[in-house]
C-alpha cells in the first residue's frame, strides 16, 4: 500500500505534539507530515526528533495532496475546518467533541468498534479521554456480556485542559497563592469536582459524555451512566473508580481470562496501577477488580491511562492506521 | 457543673495536637489539661497558645484525678492503655479503630447518635474519618428516610497517615525522586487506590470501615456499602463522591430543606465545596446533590471535611462535651 500524506491540525498544543510523537513512534506510513494550526501559531517550530518542522496556516491550499488530517483543535475550529477538510477528500480524525454525537460520524475506539470506521463520510470522531479509559477498562467484560449501568468517579489529570492546565498546576505548586486562571479553583493540593459547565440538573458536560458517547461506541442505546468528574493534581494520567452492572453474571476469573485476550490493556492486580506509572504509556491499566456486595451482577474496578496518549493522540492515530490498512482513505492510497 | 480534668493521650501527633487546639477553641470546661504519650515522646514541649505544656509518660499514677482521656494513639497502645484508663474511672474517648466494632463500646457521631453515649462502659469510640464525613453528609437524608446502599469513591488527604504522611507529600513535592516511606507509592502528582491492607476479596481495611461502622452508627445492620478508598495529594481535607440509595423516594428540595436544620453541615451548591476551602473548619460541606439516572431512589453527592478536625479531633471533643453535659463522666463531675 502507498504511504500517506498526513497533516496534524493544532500541532502546537499538548495533544497535537503527542500525535506527532505517536505517529513517529508507531512508524505510521507517512510520506509527508504537515503541521497546521490557526493563524496565531503560524511560524512556530516543532521538534520532530531528527529534524524540526514549521507550523503552516490551515487553508484549503495547504490540504492539497493531504490524505489524512488528525485534528487537535477546539470545537469551534473543528466545526469551521471540517467541511473544508471533507471537501478536500482527506479523512478528518477529530479529537474535539464537535462531531462525537453526530449520527453521520462514527465515534471509535479501535479495540472496541473499529468496524464503525467503514461507514465514515469523511470524519471519524475520537471519543472523550475519560470515555476511552472507561470503555477500554471494561473491554474484557464487554467480550462476555453487555453492560447495563455504570457509576464512575474520576480522578482526571490537568493535561485534560491542555498545556495551560499543566502550567497552572506547576505555577501553583511553586506559589500556592497564584490565582487560578484555567481551573475554577486552585488545583495544587486540591481536587475540583467540576470539568466543563453544569446543566440545570447539576450535571457537567464532561459527566454527560460517558453516557452519550458510551451508547454510540457500544451500540447500547439504553446504557445508563452517572459520573462524578473530578480534577486532581496529577499531570497527565487519568484514573477512574468504576462500578458496573452487567446483563449476565460473570465470574472474576472469566473476566481475568478475557483480559488476557484484549489488546491495549493490562490487568495489574499486584497490587494495582497508579497514574504516575501509566504516564507516557499507551496501555490502559486495570486493577482492584472485585464484586459488589449489594448487586449480584455488580463489579468494581480501578483503571488508569495516559490522557494525552491512549486518551487522545494514540487512539486517533490507531483510527488512522485502521482506515489506511482497510483502504478507507479516499485520496491517493 | 464542675469543670473536668482532661488528658490527651498521644499529644504529639497530628490528631493529638488538633485535639488540644479544638479543646481550647471550644472552651471545653477544663480544670486541667494533662499531655500524655508513650515513653519516646516524654519531655517534648507542646504549644498551648498562651503557655506551653510538657508531655508526661502514660501511667496509672498519671491518671489520678483525670476525668476524661482523649486518645490519639495507634490500636496497639489504645488496646494496652484502655483497661488502665477504664479502671481509673475516667472516660476514654478513643480515636483508634481498636474498639469501634466492640459491641460493648458505643461508636458515636454526636449529630447522629449522641444518645449511644448513655450506655458507655468507660470507652466511647470515635469513628473512622471517612465514615464521619459520609455519615455527616448523609445526615439530612437520614432525617427523612433510611439509607439501604452506598457506593463511595474517596479522595483522602495525606493527614490520614498523620504528620509523617504530610511530611512525605511535602518532601516528594520538593524532590519527586524521594522514595516513598509512608505510602506504598509516590503520592506527589499521583493518586493511590489503597488505604490499609487488602483482604482476600481485594477490599482494603479502610474500605470495610464505612460499612461496618456505618451499620453501628445508624443501627442499620443490613446497610450495604462498597467503597474505593483513594489517597490524593491534598494535605488535610478528605472528599468523597457518594452514591446512595434510600428506602423511600425523597425530593432534592426536601433534602435541601432538611439540610438547613442539621447542625455541623452546610450545603454549598454555589457551586460546590473543595477540600482546600474546608481546611481548618469543623463544618462538613456538601455539594453536587443530584438524582441518579438509573435508580429512582438513587442520589449522588459530593462532600468535604477537614480530616484532622471533624474527621477526628472535633468529633472526639464533641463526644466529651455531650458526656459532660449529660453527667456521664463517672469521676469528679
């Protein structure tokens, strides 16, 4: 198969930079790599390992010959640029939340529903990072029985707010009186039970994502998920405490066996994963698997993954790999 | 009523020092205050505000004339000293977990089950800090209907491991390569889903406490609680994400009204409490009250309190106050 002309849109942000690194590490079959961004980042120089690249302004002309665009920009820019990318014939793998609930756009975690990439119409959406972690952690269970209900409390890293989130934690650790700018309260030596804005029922936008996106990824329209999404002073790895109810009863031993056949995860029960050790890894680590005392089909588990890698960049690159391997890039390949 | 001769046992630790401060702040009716500890702390000088006190060795002779002993020592010392305190005729309000499940010892949160102090036989146990926080946060609901089931994920401060826990966080913030001594993994920029030791079912000693102690405090022998107890890099305030099922359906509005009549708590929904702002307060702060999507009688909430104060020292001092006010100190008063 021919190699691919790739562009990373939003190349200067935390996710964009990680996409570039992951593309190189996984030896993505690139003929060329174009670094694109909005006007205010144009001209910035990005380290590409052996060489460096200069950021170009996003434009229709810049998309000429590009087969695959990885998007790491916010919803507004993604919405603005998506029709142009689509028209150019390139596939847009978008990490924003702009298209995640669009019935015309597949929402994909390759280990779970890669086949949904087949029906793309120019855009494939990358799920929310907390959703990717939860669904990957449940993937051994999903091989055995459908899940009906989840209650999730998250421990989310500051990288979820991009480089400015990581900078704010670092600044407040050095100077605890430094005023919060990115987060609604100080994050150093604190935890904040808010990610995104609240609706009238008091549920945050981040908390809705796991149910809304989970239903699409699993093709389970009645899945019930209640989350409490909490920011913690960890740099880049998310953790989650998950309670899940399954349709059929499954033994812990069966789940442990199923986990051995699942790619992208490791069940670590000796003793359990922490976010620190999962940083800079593509693996979703699972631990603390145990039964619930009240509900026969209830299980508890703990999981961690690097928010910037499998929670964002790596998942997007995997979508691109699968599309390329299955001849689903429209142009040039 | 006559004033009381008080002793603090374990006066040099984080909880012991906070007990001394809380006794002074609340103007506990003390005739005298004796500072007791195990032999290795004898001679240490403790700041008592206007003056200072010298730590004496615990002994039967030292208990002469003491009416009330607040215990802030570990289980082994509490178990060793308790019979001696009992025999001396003083009331022992013990913060260790040694006697919490002893059917002969009341386990008390004064706002919830103060009347259990009436049947004490020389010892009243102070509950686990995470249990105090959860039960206080649920106190408005408990006024309306029994609770049947809880799923709790905690965000517990390092002060739960005493001063050495706080020192370890501070040391690792300064030097991220500093090896963990108190906690099983590095705690700076990390979260650790283990507090206490695990049993064969993979449940930690801390995670059992909320069910075992909750059943005794609420007199609900069938209460089902499943916890995931997690240490976070916060200095001294615990937070919890609680899912609770009630026996009868109650509206959020009814709970909000009930909260106004509960002492020791504040419902803060504008927007929610964080552990940082609850530090050094005796108030349990509650927020994020909302309905569950799957279970009609299911509710979610978030809560925070200072682990050293209401989670330990203040609750113990309140027990002492209630015992004194109700003539339940055996000696001298």
